[in-house]
């Protein structure tokens, strides 16, 4: 089955409605779930076996999404406790509640009937994954699951792995930042990794549809917060690590430890086999961590390090297609081509092929599968008949921005304009770094708004500008500040001449701009296209 094939009508209808639940339901007694999670079961009548054997057939975190027969997971949150909505969940059909001690009291206060049993655990989120997996029949144990983590390259690598496996006839589902894709049916993703109840329900759904392999991005948040608990990973793949999410993690070491949950033999979610890019010190450390037990560790390198899979220097065509030689563990050489430009995409492609090989796919078949893959919002060219290169990319952290700029510099001898900002309610430390990287590398830097979220956009821009203006005048290009993102893009496009490059960075595939809790329609690709059309009209 190809990634572009049509899903079955029944599956298509369910996915279009947003109902990502399997048709087949399994009844799981509450007592079994209590034993599995080592939770206390609060029954209305402690000696009544019927209550402990209530038929739980689903699980959800949101009261508004509860279906009859569900377990309602009432977790403590930063703003409110989920147990406050227990009565709503029971009214919708929940037959039991999972919560903590505080939630037990709140659930009773919310007005739920005294006859509703409650599972009580000191840390309910920590057991939600294994409970969800059990309720849906442990579907990940009946498929191959490839989990891809790292700071940059997760999305691209996941698309490449999916294509490599599909070329060999594997029936794949893709779960990631841009979309969830099942039998070619695309579902927009709100999170890189769904919460545990949604994830295990999705696994059960795709298993019913005949999928045999799931390729998924696994974020550090998902690993730290237990969203992938209960998942059996056949392969864990590591791309790289650089500064990001330090609003959530204490420091880079803490960030690394979150990623390491997918590889550490002592972790309950560690993969059976690790495929690790060792191009940086964090990759070397991750390979060492994964190798501290009895698991299989496969290494990938593109910069000359000793590894099982070694990629040679690529040759790039005028269109940006790269061709390189990949040498495998058996010493055999394979010619690999990818439409995705940049040294980092050689690493992504090599990692993807190593993952496919670990699942038994012939390397040359896998290489044919990835040759024509494009990834939305990743070094995506905007072609409107203009004489300059326009590119939209998701780069929203310093290392990623530096890498894509270096790639574009290598593709053109002309000038370079960069339009970039920084997201609100995220790691503030990278804002001046983004400004510095862009100012040092661009002939024109236009600092603008990204997704301000709840923050003051002007303050975010000030921090990015501070980094840009800290670069000595003799070492940087022109720096402008234009708050309105559409106007900023138009300004850079208007500046460009034949042979130049315009990079619009930070949002990539996103189709909205979040400002004070409201997501306004905004797609860098559409806005850039419109700006180019306008300029071409002016110049004709």
C-alpha cells in the first residue's frame, strides 16, 4: 500500500469525523486495571464484585470526548484538576474514573453518583499509558512501531522511513507534527505525540485497518510526560540534539535524559533496537546509553565517525537533489538520492534507510522509496516563475536555522534574505541566538512575529533584535523589524533580485498564527506565493 492510497470508506468516515476509536471493543474489568496499575479501587460497596468488574471499553482525558463504557482519566493540571469535570464525564457515559487522592474528593464533590467506582493512584498520569494499552488490547505489540526522536529532523526522517517501508510493501501509518496519516488519509496533528489514550486508540484503529507498521515522532515532552507509556517500540531512532524546549527542561542534560527514555535499557519504554546518528556528542552518548544493556545498537554517521552505516560526501545537482554513497554494516555500498537539500538531510536519509534495513527491507528498495520524497514546510521551494529562490522552512531553533541557511548559501551565489521571529511561551534563551545566527549569515534580516501566543509580540521581537544587533555591523547584514508577518515577507520578496534567495523560517507547514489564544489563518507558503505574484505583477 502506498502512502497516497485511498483508505477504506469506513475508516475514512471515522477519521473525517475525528472519531479515532477502533470498532472492536474489549471489555476490561476494573479490578484487572487496578492490579495492572497498582491502584486502589474505591467501590461503592467494597465487597460487591460486580462493581469491580465493570466493563471498561475505552478511555479518555476529556469529558467532552467520553463515550459510553469509558474510563475517565481525571488528571491534575496546571490550571485545573480534571476531576472537576467527572460529573460531566459520567453523564456522557463514563463507567469509572481514574484520579489521585485530591481528585477523589473533587470527583465526589462534582456530583457524580456514589455508585461510580474510582481508581486512585498517587501519580495517575504515570499509569495512564499502560492502562490505555490494556483497554485497547495492547495493539502496539501486534505491529512494528518505529519511534523517532531528536531535536531536528524527526518529521523529515519519519516521512523518509514511511516511504522506504511503503516501497517494500509495508502497510504504514504515520504519526507526527504535520499530520497523522493512515492509509493515505491525513488528519492534522495538534501535538507531535498524542496523549496516551488517543495514541493507543489510534494504534487499535490502524491495526483493524490492516496496518502492520507505525512510524511516529516522539517528542521529549511525550517521553517525559508518559504519553508513549505502554507502547512497544521495535526501533528507536535518534537524529541529534541541540538547544530547544528549555522552557520545559531544566537544561540540555535534562533534555537529553528525556530523550534517553526511548533508549535506556532501564526505561519501561525503551526500544528493542536503537538506530542512532552519532554525528554529534549527544548521539555518541545516546548510543553508549542504549548499549549499556543487551539491546541491539546500530550507528549512523555522515561526518567520518566510525559507524555501522557511513554516508559519503554528497553531490548536489542544480535542482538541489543530492546523491551520496551509503556503506552498510556488511561493507556493501548503496547509491542514495534525495530531493531534500542540505547535509542534515543526508543524515536524515541515512538514518531512515538504517531503520528500514533493521525491519528487513532491502536497502536498494528502500532507497528507491525515498528518492522523490518531499516534506511539507521543510526546505519547501515556492515557485511562481520568479528569478530568485524562495524557500519556506520550519527552522525555529538556532542550530536548525544555521543549517538551512548554510544549505541555501551553497545553492546560490546571490544575496540572502531571512524572515524569522520566535515563538511565545517557549524557550526564551534561544531568541537572541536566532537573531544572531540570522544576522551573521544574511544580507537582509527581517525580524517579525512568529506565534506570539500569550506573550507581548513586541517583547519577543526585542529579544530577537537584541541578538541580531549584538553582531558587529561589519559582520552582519541589514536588519529590519516589521511586526506584521505578511508585510515582513512582502518586504523581503520585494528586496530580492535575480539569483537571490529569500528564506521564510520558523513556521513551515503551519496554517495558523496564534495570537493571544486565537489562531488566525496564516500559511507562510501561501503568503510568500502571494507576495511573489504581487512583485512579479509590479515588475512586468
